[in-house]
C-alpha cells in the first residue's frame, strides 16, 4: 500500500502546486479500504479545495488502475481536536491555546508562541496556591512531544 500512498501524495502535490497556502497532513489507506486524505491550509481549507483534490486524485487513480480493489476516497481537513502532525500545523496555530502531551504523559497547556524545526515555545500560566498566576515561556523540543492539539474553549 505504500506505493498507493506515494502516488496519491504525488497527485495531491501536483493539484495544489499553485496553492502555497495548502499542505498535506496525511495520506493513509485504512484496512477497511478507505483512502483517507487530510489537507490543511495556512488559512484553513474549504470544501471546494477538498472536492478538487478528490476529483483529481480519484480520476488519476482510476485511469492508472493504481488500486485494484474497491475503495472509498475521503478528502477532508483534520478536525479541530486532531493532533498536529507537522510543523506547518504548529506555525498555523501560533497565538492559540494548545495542550501538549509529553512522552512521560505530562500535559502542558499554554499559548503557542513559536515553532521551528526543533522545538515549540509556549506561554504557560503557572498558578501556585495563594499567589498570583505567573506567565512563563517554556520551550518544548519535538523529541519530547507525544501529541499536541488546540484547546477548544467555549
């Protein structure tokens, strides 16, 4: 299935080549024969973007007979509660509150201030009993991060 996923990535990149704001989050062929494509964009991704990618990928997969069994193609954006999987998702969400789960399962929450290839920086509010909350910048290297997602507040 890796060849299928590789070809799908090539097709998506071909389709979004003129759209620098869009990027691939993941491409997976699920065991239940669902080909799942997750796209995102610096300013979000809309239904038309997903539909265009779906038509382009679907057409070429059928023309080239890349998948010889029945499958279902799903193209969408990752949900708001989905974990980040690439640096561009971190950069897109600078300024938002995130929850970071570290490899030791400790959870750290704060405002995402920066993200580069090696680490992220968050502004964490630390409240000690009987004291005023303090804001502290904390750098978290990617090799210590298990998962990160946006905190949804209502």
